[in-house]
C-alpha cells in the first residue's frame, strides 16, 4: 500500500492552510519540515504541542520528521549537531512518528569525497546507533553536494553502517540533477529503499517538473517497488516554484498539479494508495 504524504511547507507556512489544502486532495500525512517560517527543530515546545493538537483534531499523521540533520559541512563540529539530532529524536517520539529524514554531510567544494569518507561513516554510524537505541528509523536522502549524492556513495553508507535503523529515502530528481543514471541508482539501492520522495527533474531544461514528466522514471520505479512488496510513503516534494538548498516551494495551485500527476501514475497502474 502506498500512503501519500507531502512536505506541506511547500504549500504554505500557515499550518491551517497546509492542512486545508492537503485535506482537499485527500492527503492525511505530512513530512514535517517547517511551519510559521521556522524549521521543525527550532520550534518551541508550545508550538509543537499546538501543532500536534491540530494534527490530531484534523485526523493527520506524520510520515517522518523532515529534519535537516546531516546538512552541515563534514568539516564543521559534530557535537552541537548531535544535540540538534537529540531534538529530532525527541520530536519523533512526541509525534509518535518514529521516522526521521537525514543527510550525509556536505563536502567542501573541490574536495575529493573519498577524503572525507571515514568522517562521514563515523558520523552516520553515531546517528544510526542513537536512533536504533530509541527504535527510530532514519531515512537517508540523496542530494547534490553531500557525500551521498551518487548511488555508490549512498550504498557505501548503508552497507557500511549496516543497520535496520538506517534506510534510504530515494529521491529521483536529486539523482537526475547530479547526472546519476536512474537505472543504475535503482538497481544498486532498491532493496534499501523504504521511503520515496516524489520529485521529478527535467535534465534538458534543468528544472523540477510534476512526477512522470521528467527523467526520474517515477512511474516505473513505483511499479517495480510495489511489485516487490513496497509498503510505505510516497512524499510529495515537488519544488515546482522554488528549489533551494534548505527547502522548496510550490504553492497551493501548483501543488494541485503535483498531486494530480502522482495520482494519475498510481491510478493508471492500479496501485492502491491512501
């Protein structure tokens, strides 16, 4: 079963508008990255309590905490980042959503990623152990500029850490953007994939497009995943208006295009979803 979720801050920073738009599209899950213009890890306890109450009252759940953990340079100090990660772990418990999106650290421009491999793996192992101790699963997302931008380096992390508490959030657009062949990435990583970010990318125009209209092979990937027993989330992260390093924006109107494109793929292939 596919469960559709979304980075709702791509719609609006107003949590009420986020839920109104998602409800209108029949979506009842959020990948929680931001509200009120503030990152999920920087909101106050009172803001989290208010938002959790709102989610419960409207029948919503979280697909994951969409944290920015791992989005610092590998050369930056780690201890303060670990404290920030503890906040993410606490929030996963608070929202009863034991899943956190993470990254694998930016490599300084011009550096050979291999020269930072040991540090990346050490940090990823430390994050994963803390998550495992609290029965929380980390979803490692691939992204341009970080150690895990290509399939081989994502696989290196997953295979070396070797823990059920670290799985892959497969983002087709991000692979296309770094010129990583999707066929190769999927073949290398499909058995590690427990989460999909639905974002497509047209390599010729160098822009994000609705699912199925770019080079991310999303229809085929979803079909093959479901045929292999995939039971998890497809998280809309369209970036149809703005694609930034820390966030993206789509807006309510273009978000409707993103939802329609994903549902058309699922309906055409008779893939069950909610």
